């Protein structure tokens, strides 16, 4: 067999193809990329220390290619096939998210690379949600939705055949990989022709907008692609100058010296023309543009403190008031890398400096890294948070589904049923970050 193409290279090609497709489908996404590129360039020019830090941590090269996407599927078999598709690209399901807590009738995982080299190459992620049909309260409508979903196939015959081929031979040649990217992309393409009549669409829409989005179309169209910025507050303030109307609040933690976890904002969902069966015309609102700013991954202890403070802070009606109040509440969260390390609140990747390499015999497993850092023998770099925040994810969903969307509680999380549909267990994000920190300590002789 010809040379096998690496999963990282397939993921890189696919993410670029998806970005190009989405830019054609949603021109404002292209404007968003320009805005983010302008802001990132300005930040790096004005903060040479940050530029050096990102370069040392191998974060700079991935910044401009970094994207996350979001899709929604309606049945277990679709989710299971997506798992196979993303596995070809070196992407694995990480974490379980229950969005029903915010009145959104889905539960989710994020398919992403998990090892250091793959994340450095291209950290493309796809937040993937499965509709929970059991949360549709109207029994007639629930059965109707299930019947519609049962009849559709969101994957091309070529894509399915290639997945089987990959399973048989353990990889793709370059020709097969290119064909796979083309075929797989069709699953995520927007189709303006709905698979239902207008009456059915409205019935599902009135139950919940997201249900209509999942059930009434022939594929799981990508509903947003998200570039990564180094200053989300600046992006939020500049969006109107670029002809983009931002959502009211930036989701997540406040602005900090040491960013933590994830901050997100978006522009409001587009109203798009749709043709329904029976030749009736209408519109559908689901797809939008999103921007994120990523910080350091938090340990379980750090995450517990973050969750407590976020709950305490609540939300305000305007972003300025909201951010000011958040900053006041989050004064209880240490804002220096040294304190985050000392208190065990965040994960770090350790590297020996040339001087440290020369003094390897002077320290050993179990030694405290801090004196070595102060001596200039060791560098500690924050490990970037690669995952998502349930509250932020739900907030983004809600803000783009209309203010009238139901806020009622939708029942309990069902991780077991999600994993059964997926055909695999989701990976634990905390274990992945701890393993990355441990690997770095081991390379330095500290473990």
C-alpha cells in the first residue's frame, strides 16, 4: 500500500476546507476572520512579552489556523458515525455536557485532538450535540420528529464507503484522504431545501427552535466556526465598526492578567431563506459567528472555585456592568501564574532551560518546581484550555435562539445514554490535562 497519510494532516485539510466552505456560505464569517486577525496582530505588536511566551509554548503557530465548529445531530446512529469520521482525523470525544440545564434539549461532547503534538499542529474541535427526543413534551410531535429523522442519511455513500475502507486497511493514501475530505464535507454543508413542509417546521420550531434546526434539514450543517482571539474585549468593541452586531454579553470569566478557561462572544444568528416541501418559502435562523479567547486549563480545585464565583456573580443586562461586576467577584481568584501553581488551581507544562539542562543532577523527582523557576532553570507555561464551558455553550445557544426560548429545566443529565449512542466512553478532560503536565515533569526529571 502507498504511504499512509497522518491523521493530523487529514484534520488540517478538513478544517481548512470547512473554513473555506463556511466563508462562502456566511460572508460575515470572513469579516470576522479579518477582525480577529487585525486584533491579534495589534496585541502581539504591543505586547512583546506575550509574543515571546506564545512562541516558547508553541502556541503562536497554531493561533491563525485555530477553529472550533459546532454541529447538532438527531439520532444515535448519526453520532456514532461522526465518531468514526472524526477518529480518521485524530479527533476524540472529550467531556460530557448537559445543556438541558439551560433549557436546551441536547447533550454534547467535543471531538478534538488529545496529544501535545496534534494540538500543536491543529487544535480543530467540533462541539457536537445530540437531540434528546425524550425531552419533547408533546408525544405526537416527538414521534413525528423521530419518524422524520429515521428516514434521512446525513452521510454520502462515498463517505460511508471510505470509512469502511479506512477500517479495513488502517489508513488512507493521499488520494483517498483527499476524497474523504470532499465527501465528509458534504455532511456539514448548508441546504436551503428543508425535508419537511412549513406546517411541520413551525410545529417543531414552536416546541424549540433548536429542534427544528436538527430535524428539518438533510444534514447537520455547521452552525458556527470560531476563530481564537488574544483580546475578546477589543473584538467585542470593534464588531459594530466591521458591520457586525455582537451579542450583549461576553460569556465566561472576566478579563484577567492570566486568562483562564474560555471567554466567548458571537454575532447574532442570520435569517436565511428556506424552501419547504410543498413549494412554500420561509426563513430559518440558526447559523451565527462566534469568537473565543482561551486561557489556562483549571484543575478540579480551580474549576470548583471558578464555578462558585461565576454563580455568585450572576449576569447583568449590559456587558460593561457585567464585566465590572465579574472582575469584582473574581478578585477572590488568584491572578498570577505563581499563585495558580502554588495553590494547585491550574495546569502547567514544564520545560528545562539550557542552564537547567546543565544542572539536571541537582534536582530529582518530587522536587518543588518553584525554586528551579526562580533560579532560571525551569520554565512553567500555562496549558491552554482546549474544551468548553457548559454555561457559556448554553448561553451562546440561547442568545442565538431568541430571547423567548424556553428557560425551563429539562430533566437530568444522561451521560450513560449519550455514551451508548456514541458507541464509546467520553474522555475526561482533567485526566488529559494532568497527563500533559505529568509528561512535561517527567521529561524534566521532576517525576
